[in-house]
């Protein structure tokens, strides 16, 4: 399945908007069935496959309803979108900058690497 959005930047922005709206269905719709989310520095996989991804983010949206991400900077290189994001609203954790690298294939995000774990 491909996303009707046309550019990697549009797809990444759509998922960021859905994330901040806490709209799990719209958020997950931006990702490929074989999505893999990993830690950038360790390579540790956080989620693999759309079912684990959906379940994990639905739980996160419930656990941290006030969490939001503000885009600080975006760089685009072909199918790669590199965002510097500022994350707020996680109880008992300081607000923090995170680097997120998204790879878009066939109109959907299929890989994500984060510089920090929540």
C-alpha cells in the first residue's frame, strides 16, 4: 500500500501532525507494514512490523497524553528525512532534543532511527 502524499517530507510531516494530535490511526497510516524503529547509537530495535508499532504507540499515546514533538530543523536527502525534534510532556523526564531519521519507500515510512529512547 502506498500513501497518497507525494514527497518524503510531506509523509514525515503528516506523521508528526498525527502524533501531536494523538491520532493513532492517522499516525500508523504513514508507516509501511514492515516498519522497523531502532535506536541510532545501539541499533536496538524498538518496534518491528506494523502490529508491534501500532500497539506500542497506542500505549504511548495513552501513557503520555501530553507529550508533543516540535520540529526544530529538517533536512531532506532523497528518501531520507532527518529531523531534529524537541520532545515535551513526558512525566518525570526532562524536555529533550531528539534526532529522528526517517526513510520513506513507496510513499510510506519503512525505517526510523532515534538518537534517544523514551
